[in-house]
C-alpha cells in the first residue's frame, strides 16, 4: 500500500467537522473518575461521553493497540456495556442484529489494521440491508498516517463502498460533532453504516470538559426509529386511513395518480420490503390491504411486515418464492412495491417481471428506484408519510375473482409430504418447519445464516412480529446468524431468540459461542446439519451436472463442541425425536445448541432458475401438476 503523506484526509469521503454543534456546553452531567480534575478530559473520554449523550447503551467490539485509550475510558463508564466478541466480524453482525431487533443504532468498535478490516463484511451486510450502524475504529497516531506504520490501514478508503460515510477525526475537539453527525447519517434517509476512524493520539489528547454534551438525549439519532419524520413506530402504526399529514402538492398529485390506478385495478398485488418495518407502518399496511382487498407478498427482509397466516398473505416472491406469490405478480395488473429494492432475486428475468402490470415503487431512496425494473410511477419519501396518504385514498374494495384465482395457486411453498407423525430420518424442511413453529409460538426472534435452511425458514415461518426475523438478505452473509442473535438478545432482553444456522455458516463464526457463555446470553441455537454447503450442492446438482465440487463439508461433533464451551447440546437425527428435544430446548433457560442432523440432499423448491421469469418457477418433483 502506498499512502504517502496524505492518507485518508485527501479522500473525498473523509470529512472533518471543524465546529462542534451548538448546545454542547452543558457540563452539568459530566461523569469523571472520582478525584480527577473536571477541566479537561481525553478525546477517548469525550467520545464515550458523547456516545452516552446519544443514549448508546451497548457496544460490540474487540480491543487492540490503536484503540486502547478508548477502552481505557470505557472502563470507567458503567452506562456503556461492552460486549467482547471473539472476532470483529461478529462485532459488526452483533451490532447489526441489535439494530434490526430494536430499531436503535448498533455500535461496533475495533482497533486499526486487521481489526478494522475484519469489520468490512459486517459493514457491507448492514449497507445492503439498510441497517443503521456506527463503527468506531482506532487508527495510528496522526504523525504516522501514511507511513505504513504498524497496523495502519486506510480504513475510510477501504470501506468507502460499503458505508454511507467515513470520518477520520483529526482533532479531539471535533469528536462530539463528528459522532453526532455519524449517528444522524446512519439513520437518515435509507439507513446504513457509518465509520469513524480515530487516531490513537486524538483519543489520548486533552480537551476541555466543556465539550461534553449533556446526556441523555433521548430523542437523539442513536435511538428511536430509522426514518425522518419524528414519529415513533407505534405512532406510525396508529396512523389510520382517515389521517393526513398535509403533503406537498406535487406529492399529493402523484399519490392521486397512484390511488386512481389502485382503485381501478382488478388484480393488484403489494410487495412489501424492509422499508415497511423501518417506517413502523406494518399495521397501517395491513389495514389498507384489508380495506382495499390487496394481496400482500413479502420480500425476505419484509417477511415480518405481514402475518403469514393472513388470508391476503402471498408469502415470499422471487427465486424461492411461493407459487401463488410469483403467479400473482406475473398476472397482476398493478404491483405496489413498498420499501424494497426490487433486487434481482425478487425480479427474476427483469424484462418479464410483472409483464401485465403497472408498477408503482414507493421508496425513501431515489437511488433504489429504477435499478432493476423501471416503475411506471415512483413515490419518493418516507412511508410514514406516503403510506397514510395512499391508505386515505384507497377505496374500500372486494375482488373475489382475483382472490379465487390466487387461491387456486398453491398456498404452500412445497406440498407437505410427510405424515402427521413422521418417523425415520429427519427431513431438512421438516426440521426447519418445526423450529419455525416454535419461534412463532413463543413470540421469539430468529436469525439465520445463508443457504437452504435460510430459504426453508423464510418459507415456513408462521406469523412473527416486525423486527423478529433477522437475516442477511442483500449480501447473503454466511456466519451472520450467531452474532446477530447475540446482538438481538442483548437489545431485547427477555425476548427469546433462536439462531438457525447451516453447518457451513455456523463454522464461519462458531467462536462466538464463547461470547454467548461469557455474557450469559440465553440463546437457542439450531444447526441444520446436512453435511453440505447445501445451497451450493443444490445448484451443482441442478446446473452443473451433479458435480459436487468442494460442497461436501465436515464439521466437529457439535454437541461435544457446545460442551467444550459449557453449553448443553442435543443431537437429533430421527424425526420422532424432534418434538421432544424442541420441547426441552424451549423449556431450558438457554443457551442450548441443537445439532439437527438432517437428510443430506434435500432441495429448496420452488426455484426460479437464474435468468428465468417468475412464472417459470420449478416446483418440487413430487408436486402434482395442476
Ligand atoms: C461468507 C459467504 N461465503 C460463501 C457464500 C456462498 N454460499 C451461499 S449458500 C452457501 C452454502 C451454505 O451452507 P450451509 O451453511 O451448510 O447451509 P445450507 O445451504 O446447507 O442450509 C455458500 C457457500 C456466502 N453466501 N457467504
Ligand atoms: Mg449445510
């Protein structure tokens, strides 16, 4: 790496704020170690106090040389709980899980160099899935920047493509302003990750204690919900079809146009994405759907926006979507996309996506509109504002012909072939379905890794509350489930949490079992153990002549592994054992690990092959043609 002299300060994304924001001179609540002078603090102390002022409560991280002053300051601050993950990637995923589960901003911390680069996958995961995250990294001292000093990496440069913004803090007195701005950026518009790189000498420098912001700022950018507009999710959800915010004329006219399309449509479909969760308008969407008789498909990240058992629910659309969701979209005359990216997995062959429909795209992010499909109309803005306006304009309707056509397409992703008291080898989908049912019955949250088990769970998950289904939808990051579940559990103590992993993904971050034990986190972990990188194997079976190149995977004895960490574990390989073991796991306080040794070569159906249109989906071979 040649970074001579300039380092990231020359980088356009690298911002320094010269003036602290107004209102930071209130020192009434300064917390200092007893006996210490109050006139100055270190940059690291100022950083901690600013985090406290922003109502940050939990940090996930791993220390090292360049971030030691920060960790030293942390030692004195009880209000900031630090969770030591065993790998920085896990710190980023845990902060991500915390943010998804709570609606707050997740915070992760690392040292410079390898600590910081280990965060990259977690930042990219959060970026793709619109998760508000702030990463704080230590950096070499200012005088060493650009000298290839020990553990120097231009992390602002490295992460430019996977963050909303990066700051290199050059002056300790800039810290409060930079941190506040980072939190604001992480949450505003389409949420995402922001990185703050703090040289070690900036952390160690003395600054006036008068710079410490007062705390806590409960309405701050660290907490609350992820969109502009000020309302809480609950308030958003209370919005009824009769209430209006008074929107600009241009927007009102656009909404009138959408409403006239909607009210004139014979075969409308909603596709709901994560934006609906972020805006906290799931209930309002449901009211509108019921009032205007609108079937609702839910993207992988929008699964928890609409109850799977609702008569209007179509389930997952796209590559592993349900028959009824995909056929409904392909036969619709109007598709309303609410807060989703219309990514390639949902759209299939773009030229043939919803070919009979007018498409309307609601999104907060102009850059998300028109990327894969060109909508006929787009409505830019916060769903908290635009959806109530649409709901107000949506006429009461009933579309029995359309509804009965949809009913004729199968409700299930795959026919439920197993008998009601299954015996014999444990089927993979069967195991996932049973876990999914427990999740739903116990009001739990669930995180998954990536692969077949992720898709089975998405297809099988019954009703779950918003923010209860955590998965890496955009980046598709194996190794996400366990650390994300740790973050979710710490964000919502008392709410049961399941981590459902594949045997491949689990082995990417299994070191976090130690974090689970050290922090006494009552997780329930289920590994869907098929001895394969199952999704890779499925593609090789179908598209590469059955040549299983590097997809068979061995692993440790998971029960013994859990035992080595001090976690009780149970292995299940027979269907008839499953329910009893699940009962035990639900009754235990946790943590507990289940090694579900499932059939090795089961496939996920339906599947829309790459490059195919949604109605060219391939059903399970045993499906009876209709
Ligand atoms: C970090 C990462 N590396 C590689 C991949 C590519 N990939 C997608 S699914 C998959 C297999 C996952 O296997 P496993 O965790 O056992 O889950 P299964 O499909 O068997 O349920 C792989 C390797 C990925 N998504 N993420
Ligand atoms: Mg597997």
